[in-house]
C-alpha cells in the first residue's frame, strides 16, 4: 500500500472490527477490483462507510492507490463518507482526474465545503461525516483547505480548478488581532492557532498560487516576504520564511518569461520593482544578471571610453558644476541619473574642500605664504570674537542647501521611509550639529556687538578680581563679560557660546567626511570594505550591551570602595576617588594606559588594598582578555561573511545607491538646489 495516508491509529481508540463482507469490499477498493466493487455496491447489507484497521474507508483507499474507476463507482452509489478527506488525499498525491471528479460531486455545493477547512465545517455541522474529525482517519490538519494543500504541493492544474470554482486562501489576521474568532482560537488551542497561520502563509507563498491570482506575482510575493520578516520578530513559529524566500527567488530567477521578456519591461515598472527589492533587502534578486544589466543601461559608465575622453569629461563636469543652475533651466541633461550622481559627488567634494580651507589659516606654513582674505579669520577690534569669513559663509550656504535637500526628501518619501535609511540619520545629525554651531557662533557675535554699542570703554575684569569699582554697574553682567580689550581665552567660562560652536563644528567636520563612505559603494575595491565597516558597527553595538553592564558594575564597585579616600594624603593618585576619575581609569585600562598603583592607599588598610587589587584585576581579565578578544572574533567573523559574498553584497549596495538617483527629485546638487525653493512653493500653491 502506498504511503499516502495515515499509518496507525490512536492507542486510546477502539475501532470496530470489519466483518468478512466489509473486508472483501475494502480490499477490492484498495487493489482496483472493479467487478467486485460494482457487485458489492448493490448489496443492501453492505456498509459503504466501513473502515479498516487503519481507519481508512473504501474511497480513501481507492484515492490513495489512484483507482479512478473505483472512485467513480463509489461517488455514484450510495451516500459515501469522508469525501473531503479523499479530495485532500488526491490533491496531496497529484491525481488531477480524481481531484476533478471529487470536486464535481454535489456534496461540495453545501456550506461552501470547497473553500472551508475541516475545523470550520465541524463547527457548522458537527454530525456531518464529510471529514474524519477524530484525526485517526486522516493525515491532514483540521485547518487545511483543499486550495492551501494544492498550493503547498505546487499542483498548478488543481489550484487553477479550485480558483475557477471560487476557492481562495484567506489572508491571516494580524498577529495582535483581538477579534472574537482569533481570541477564541488562541484561548482554546494556541498551538493549532499558530499552525493554521503557518499553513495559510505556506499556501500564500506558493509561486503557483501567486502566478494565478495576480498579474504581478513577484511584487505581491515580495510584499508578503516583507510582512513575514516583520512578523518573525514577534512570532517565532514563522520559520516558513526561509522556504518561502527560496521559492520566490527560484520562481523569479528561473522563470523563462524573465529571460525572454526582461528587456520588454517598461522603465517605470522596472524601477518600481527594483525599489521594492531594495526596500525589503532581496539581495539575490537585485544582483541578478538581468536586473544588473537593466540597471547599468540606465546608468552609463565610462568604462568603454578612452583615457583622453574620460579626462576630458571629468574636467568638463568640474567646470560645468559651477553653472549647474543654468543647465537645470536650459537642458534636461542634469536629470539623468549618472549626471546627478556625478554632480552631487563633486558638490560634496567642494564642501569638504571648504572645510579644509577654513582651517588652513592656522597652519604654520600658511603664515609665511601670501595671505588670502577670504580664508583668514578676521579678529574683531576687541579680540572677543572672530568675524565670519567668506569661506564660512559658503559653508553656511552648503548647509542650507543640505537642509533643503533633506526637507524635500522627507516630504517626498515620507517619515517612515526616510528614517529607514542610515545615511539620512547621519545627515540629520550633521545638520543639527552644524546649524547649532552656527547659531551659537552667531549668538556670541551678536552679544559682542550689543556689548560694544552699550559700553565701548568697559574693560573685562577677571572673576577672581575683587576690584568691583572698575566694573560698569549700569549695564548687565553679560555685557561686561563680552566687552573687554585684549582678552585671553583663559578667562572664558566653559559654557561660552563660542566654545560650544567650535566644539560642535569639529564634530560636524568628522561627520561630513564620513559621508564619503556613501559614495565609495560605487567602487568595486572600496565598496566591500565599506559594507564590512557597517557590519562591524553592528557587532560593536551588540558587544557594547554586554560590555557596559560589566563596566558599570566595576565602575560602581571601585568608586564605592575608594570614594572615602579623596584627600591627597590618603592616596597617591586620584584614581577611583570620583565617578569621573573611575570612568577615566577603567576606560584607559582597556588599552593598557592606566596605572595599576591606582588601587594603593597610604593608610594601613590591607583589606581595602586586597579587595581593590582583586576587583581591578578581575576587571582587566574580563574586559581585556575576554571581552576584547570576543569583539575581535565577532569583527573577524563579520568581515569573513562579507568577503564570502563580497561581489553579491557590493552589487546590492551599488544598486541601492543608483536607485536613489532615479527619481525626479533633488536634481541640482547642494547648494544650487536652493534656486528650486520658489518652484517648489509654487507647485504646492498650485496643488492647493
């Protein structure tokens, strides 16, 4: 007997033994004895619903062994039980003729039996024998419908026949759905509830089912994959995603239609599909040969040009970028993705050059060279604040253009899509830091001007001076602070706006140069290294979760032990006497730069000394020997994983970068995009 049905029954059940007539009838149905079955069906004493010792009736035995004529005889005779189980068995075996014969049976026209699961039908009619509800006479779960089973078995013809008869796979409710049905199923049988959702998603993930219900099965499949990815974080039972991704990718990449009709896909449809692929990180699809070819066709490169031609084109672009706003009005060349990428990259290079030039007047060799007025920081007449030079004005202009660029991108893409991109988060912090720096510098500049206007002859008196007669009491204290002659930075308070501006500006310089990594994704040599760097950052974040827990424990322990020895005569060093000193000592001990004698005390307190050495030694063993080596191993593993699929990862990152230049927004680079502000507002007014 073929392994098509359930082997074995429940150890707690006591099925009635069939008599000799029923045994003969069941054997004839199992082995395809048509004359015997036809003869016995006319017997008035025969129970056609009898089952054997395996809890299988004649119809199930005939379906399991593909005896079409026997099935036809049984369905035409007396009322036959378990027709639903027989249909599920035929579908699992792939017997199309038997499945069509059973689907045409009149019993399927009652209570929508073709679209409902055994569990749902049992609630509608508990006395029905359409299915075997005791789980002994069937191999299928109570939540399996015929179309779900056919989709899981990849039976194209059977799925088509079921859809033609109105059968569909119902999309499962949300995981946190609080409707009456979901709540009842979770309370009564949580395991069955999870299995029913799992079976439904397996059916929905079938390439056969997707190709029959929609004109664009790949897009629907990828959206479903994105949904399963999100649900896998909260519902661990959804391991079907691995199988599902394999099915979708094989269905997509091995489809003959893709190879023959790939070039006929409209550009708009191709771009939208590629955006979906990049959004849900379908790496294998994005780097596929057909997709990469279409993408490269829209981003022409210089690899087929001669060296002279390449040099000429690059020189022309460097010159033409200064007149980009004129080209924007006069020609559509600037709208091409490749031109947008080139101009935006060179605009960022100019911005970095301005940052370098803004610091060059403080270099030693620059003082002996011919001065450039637009670079030198002009000192005010009272020496309190440096005036804004032209280089800083250009930097502010670039910052304003970058701000407008991010505002338009946020408006076009929406907050959710904007936050997902890591580089958008980096740009946001860069803008916040630079704008805050300029605001603080402007506040300091304005305070100096107001102070000079109110009191030109007031001279700054240090706070430690007790001679208050030299202070002008007719003006506020802050004006006395800002109005002084030949003042030195040693007299400035720590919260001085100018000091805050300089510190934030230094952070902005660092973040501005990290933006180069975004452009390096195009390079085949530097792209994989940049991807490895991002993967390493993720490992460091995970490692820091454990490290700071250990670090905080020893920080509080050592501080609590030595906080009573803050006096100079109590300890040789200040280590561990305050929270700040404890943090500094423990941090630099990671790199071997802390003094081990920081745990020594001058008093004869041996117990404190012993415990201090033990805590400090345990900290170094755990962090330096164990934690740092674990971090190195994690970084090495991430780098090795990226290098294994370096070509695939690089092509995927390059495709995402290229897709960001395919839309019509942000045509002009920074800061020339500021000329589009009136056009943008005019478009908004017209839409209103």
